[in-house]
C-alpha cells in the first residue's frame, strides 16, 4: 500500500512540474498575442519570421521566470498592462515554443 501511495504522489508531482504555467491558458494567451500583434515587433526584430525569436540559438530567456519577466518588458512595446492572469496565459502560449518544464 505504501508503494502504491508513493507511486501516485510521484506521478502527481511529475505532472505538476511538467507545466511551469499551470494557471495559464494557452488558447487565451494566443488570442492576447494576436490581439496585441506581438508578432509585428518580433518580425521586425528578426527580419521576417517573428516566431524565430523564440527558437533562436542565443535567445535571452531560458527559464519560466525569465519568460515572465520578458512579457513584462514587451508589454510596454504594445502599450499593454497585463494582469497576472494574462501574463500566465501568454506564458502558457509562448511555452509552446520555449518548451520549459
């Protein structure tokens, strides 16, 4: 019985750590990303494909906390004041590219 309980707890902990933005909704984040036309700025910076900013070799953000910080910085570029839930939603969406665990 102890083994079964330990196994269940281990699986739950692994599942919880697999998503660094468990309170975020990726679909809502994608809508915000599109609403604020974030790819416009990214495309300008990358010279075409704006999504390349997420996967480039020398990307600036390499952790979930770093991504949250960058969203705060970028919000000024689009004149947005994201609530904490919106930030989580955006991070959940962007994590499709970053693949943080």
